């Protein structure tokens, strides 16, 4: 990735995630589930390139940390398909159905 593109992605994500106490705030969980299944699940199942990841793979705090640290890399993999708001929606879905949530889910 070009240096200028990486810098813009980092600045965009920093602005996106510093506006709320929890990175998952402001997302649409229902839309996030749809987007996860459409764009993420193919690489994040057992034996796939990205390794298995489901909402149950992490706690709510771990999902927030994951998106703060890895969102730029995730966006690079789905370049042109997802916006920052889409990533917030996916984070919201994973956060809402994390292992320690009220409604844990596997995303089957």
C-alpha cells in the first residue's frame, strides 16, 4: 500500500474511533451482520486465509481493541467494498454478539 494511502487510512480510522468511548458505538448491528457475512466470512472460516473469526471468538473489549488496531488492514482487504461506517457496523455486530454479550452468536 502506498504511504499516502496508509496515512489517510490511519487518519480516517483515528477520527472514526476517537469520536466515541467504545468503537462499537454508532453502528448498526443488523447491517453489520449482513456485511460480515457478505465481505468477511469467506476469509474468516476454519481453514481459510484469515483464520476463523466469529462474534464468539472475542469478548466485547477484545473486539473493540481488534478494530482499533486492525481496521486499516481489514479495509485494505476489502478495498472499495466497505466504508468506515460499514466497518463500524461490522464492529457493532461482533461487539453485540461477543462471547461476553447478552446475545452471543456464531454467525452461522
